[in-house]
C-alpha cells in the first residue's frame, strides 16, 4: 500500500484536518525549506515531485487546495517575513501539522482588488485590535492560525490571528461547490485583540506579501492536480480499452482517441510549466510571469480534460465512486482560486508590456 492510500476517509470537517495532518506526518510540508528552519533542505523540484505523487494517489483536489493554502498562506510568509522569534514560535507546529494555517485576503466586496480591503487594524499600547469580515477563506474553520491582511494606518499589513483569540470567529459558512474537502468559510473579527508580536512583516508591506504568496501558489498548486490529471488519463485509457462498441474497443474510434491524445498533451504541458517554475525558483530567479502562465494554462487544461474524461466514461462517469463528475466541479473552481483566468491574463499582459497598470517590464 502506497503512503497516501492510507489517508483517513474524507467525510467531515474533522476528517479534513486529519488528512492534512497525515500529509504533514509524511513530511509533505517540509520541501523547499532549509534544514535550519526544520525543512527537508531540498528544492522546489522535490516539492513538485512529492505533490505529484499525492495527487495521483488520492485524487483529492480539496486536500491539495488545503495544503497549498497552509504552505503559501502561512509557512512561507513566516520564512520570508518573520523575525527569528516568530519563526521559532510558529514554524515547528505548522511544519509538523500540529497547527493548521492559511491566509485571509478576500472580503465580501474585495476579491482580486486588494486595495479595496476594508478590514482595519488599530494599534494599542498592548497590541492590535482588528475589525473586519473575510470571505471564502480556505482552511476555515480547521485553521488554528490565519494570516489576516488588514489596513493599519491606511497601509496594508499582515497579522497572525489564532482561532482562540478574543473577538475572532472562524466560521464554516458559506458552503461552496467544488473542492469540498477543503474547508472554507467566513472570518468575523469583532474587536479582535492580539499581542504586538503578531504583526508579520513591516507596516505597509502587505501588498508585496500577498503578491509573493499568490505567485508561489499559482506556480505550484497544480503540481498535485497534475497527479490527478495523470490518474484521469489512466482511467480513461483503461475504459477505452475494455469498452466495446460495434465489435471494436472504444479507443479505436478516432473521435475518442483524439480526445485522449489531447488529454495527454495537456497533462504533459502542465507538468512542463510547473517544472519550469521549480527550475526558476531553484535557480533564484523570479516567477512572476511563469506562475501566471502556469495558473492560466493549467486551470483551463484541467477543466477541459475533466470534461473530456466525463464524456468518454459515459454513464460510468456519473457514478459517484468514479470521481469524474466531482472533478469537473473541482476544475471549474480551479479557474477561480488564486486569481481567475482573466486576472492571470491581465498579469501576463502587464508583465510583457501591454495591458492596464503597466509600469515597466519585469524581468523573469
């Protein structure tokens, strides 16, 4: 039995937390992190390979989303912006899975436009008081701590908020379709009081922190999903070989074989994009452009291949145990999380010197 086939069944909120913690026990959260900080001391290519294996074995898009929110939303911001004391206080529990993390950016009236964030932080003699409303936050309500983005003195900043903090309510509503094993909900902050040491990074660097976190998420969230796409392809090939129509197996039909060929090309192309992001990161280069291209191509490819897989499987694809129709919903959600396909096109256009908001070409 391979390691991720031992995952606890995904049946409720508690099970979602247990599944993420099981992955932590397999050291899945420690790739591309130095040994000095408690990581494996390897690179982003090893992270991609490990997530690829997870996706292929568990076919759980929600779990992949949850793991990536934990990694890029809390662990890596602590590595990039945390003080030595903050890293010592938070990283061991986050890397081991003893604490579940994530980040909270989106609000009811502020999605892609981070300048529209209305959550406010006020500094007091003893710390900070936060008031605001976050929406569609991955890992709520299983999170022990979330990195909350709020405006302090009008400048976007970041704060570590625990579920047990006074005035913090991590809810499990509203429910959304797609990636259902990734718990999601609203965060209500009503005069939420936190100590002074919970501000992460300097005042006003919140925008940069969000950009860095989303670049990493866009670049690598599809590593696990490509594993799912590999599994999809294997299931479709097996079905086409054993399903006979008019005396010939289904794959002999050119219309079907062409769909399968397209699925293979998409899956391999997605892997090339993710591996390129890993190569750039391991070489110390920027991934602003590559991560947006990866997210755009991979999310559209995942949706089309999921539709093709469900079509080829026919009525068998409608059986709940087949996961094919569930993956269609997950793929639709993948076009939205970490920024919609339209947002990725805006980023790409700006980075190559066109589009609105261009202020100079960024070298990658």
